[in-house]
């Protein structure tokens, strides 16, 4: 089934890729990454990961300038837009102008979204913002409270009562806490997470800090996030990859919660840092946000097809 046409997958509906993870310790999960790399697709993915890492390191200093970056298209003229941009604006102006907020991961900044932001703009989305949270952040809950302030600012500036959020790695976990524990579902229509350690990561044992302790499997923070979330209005789309070298085990980047409307998408041969750059991810996000009805189903394409990696849904 094409990625854009897939509806949300309920966590209660088992699929071939789902089931309890068998924990063999950190070394076992590192071995799983090695096995994923030693395939033709994995080798290509590892090379792309190295390439994107070098590209990102070059952009990293630019991402430190200013607390936020914003792209906004004003007015109602469409004659100056490309055919793809014009298509979304004509099909659904609300979808084109609904604000999208990008949140980076640990020890990173908004430069990780340079390519994703430009590609979303090229597909017709007119209001995209990316923010930096402090590198000294040591608590997901505190970062989520600051995110709440950013969302309220964006809502006030734009007049849109609900926005979309895309979070990479830790950014997705911060956004999830905001949505499910701080009432953010009233403000967030769709939350997309890319390589977010929803189930924790054994890599967090590599160093000890208040923040990394929150990111370990079975932590108090993750136990809090597993608590019931009645009538949550936000739709979740979660991307994970078998080549993720940061989230161990890799399937912990899939979001499983009985009360949430979640669509998990598994990728093969995509590294952790490559997720925001990957064409199939950009395409899937574009199609999902192009126009959503109240149930979160895509009803208006509004964007063009692009070459996609092989994906699997979990």
C-alpha cells in the first residue's frame, strides 16, 4: 500500500513486525544494527548516513544563530508559486498554511531540518518554524513546558488554533510529553516523530546525567508516558529504522500506546541522522499533512510523487 494512503495503525492490531522485543542487552542490539548494515540496502544507507552527517556538521554552526527560524508565505497570490506549491494552496489553503513546528534532538540544533524545511516549502506548505532548545536541557518535562510557551506564541501569531509538530529524536519525546501530559493535544493536530526513543534506548547508559536517565528503558519518565491518555485528539505518525544507531533496540522508536491514534512506519537502511533528509520520509509527511479530516485520514493529495525508499508498516 502506498505510504500516503495508509491509515493510522492502532497499537492493538498486531502486524507481522510487531510483538514483544526480546532483550539481549546493548551488545545484542548493536549486533542487530551491524546485521542491518551488512545488506545491500544497509550499505547504501550507511554511506548516505555518513554523507548526511558531514553535510549536517557543515550546517551546524549556522543553526546556532538565533533561537528560531521561520518561513512564512503571506498573501493569497499563487501565480508566483511552482505548480506543486500552487496545487496544495488551491486544493486546501488551510492545510497549506497550518503552522508546522520542527524540534531537533539531543546535542543538536535546528540546522538538522534545513533540507526537510526546504522540501516542505517546495511542496506548498507556507508556515514552517524551527526552534532551538538549550543544549543544557536536563529534563524532558521542563523542555515540554517551554515547548508549550512556543506553541502558544505560534498560535497567537498565526491565528491557527492547532498546529503540526515534527520532532527528531529527543525532540519527538519532548513533544509527546507536551501533547499527552500537558494538554497539548488541544493545540497539536498531528505529531510526527523521527527516530524518537519512545521505549527508551540502551545507548543512554553510555553516560550518566539527569536527562539520559530519563531516556533509559523503564525510566520513571517513560512509565509516566505509558499512563492512560483518555480522548487524546492528536494523531501520531512515528518513523523508525532498523539501521538506527542511536535508538537501541531500534523498534523502541515505534510508539505503542493503547489510547493513542498511532501510525508506525518502519524503514530499512536509514540511519538515525538521515531520517530528516530521507525522501520517503519527506514525501510521507507531506502527504499526511496535505489535508486531514477529523479522523486523521488523508483525503487530498495536493503534492507530487517522489522516488521512495522501500518502507514497511508496523
